[in-house]
C-alpha cells in the first residue's frame, strides 16, 4: 500500500483529532472548510492531488497528454500518472472528467459558471426532491460567487458576429472571476 504524503499542514496536530473531515478541496470543500474553521471547528481537509504552481501547468499539446489519467473501470484498465491534473473515469454509461489537485475543479474550469440544463437535472437518476430547489440553489451559488459576464468584447467575438451577420446569441458565458 502506498504511504500518504503530507504536503504542508496548517496548524498543529491535535491529539483530540478533528471535528470535521472534508474530502476534496474544490469549490465546495474549500468553502466548507473555511466556514467551519472560522466557526471554531477543527477541520481536516484531505485532497487526493498535489499542489500545482503556475509553472507546473501544461503549456503545449505534449505536456497536456502527460497531465491526463484515464481509467476504464469496466475493463480494469488505466493509464497516465496517478497525480495527473486531468482525470477521466469511464464506467458503464457514465464518464466523469475531474481535476486532481489542491483546488479541485477550479484548477481547470477557468471559473466558468453555466446553469444546469433542465434535461440534465430532470434525469431520473437524480432525486426528484432536488428539482424543486435547484434553480434557487443555483441562484444563491451565483450570488455568493459573484458571477459576471466578461466586460469586454474580444476581437474574435467581433469577427464571429460578422460571420453570422447578427444571428448570434448575445449572452456571454458567466465567470466566477472579479474584473
């Protein structure tokens, strides 16, 4: 069995342990850990991945390939480094693409915030009770993350508008980034 590595623990080890253990340092885990610790709760945040510094991110196609891990659960086949930034899991009729590292999905999704399509949230695999509150929960998350549209038009979008002669949709992708 592989021994777990601890990469920089904040705070001192307490023999009494923790009040809460959070798995994953993405948006949800980080916010939960922050709020609990602010409330005086002793929190342990566990992350599968490593810390990625700016210079560690892939910058060309070959580097991107070396930063991907694929796992085909039904066949017991996997390839790519276990600490790869991009991880893709395939099993039965499902595929999940995730980021592996301190910060979770925020490492790779550029803060893009899209609403969940109605067809996806009405999938019978989701609990029916969730549908009732889905839109209000998404609206609350959007408010908390202060999502906003990119405040400028990039040259490529101007060119695309000319190509489609004004038939384009003027809704810009929302980001959880402060401008």
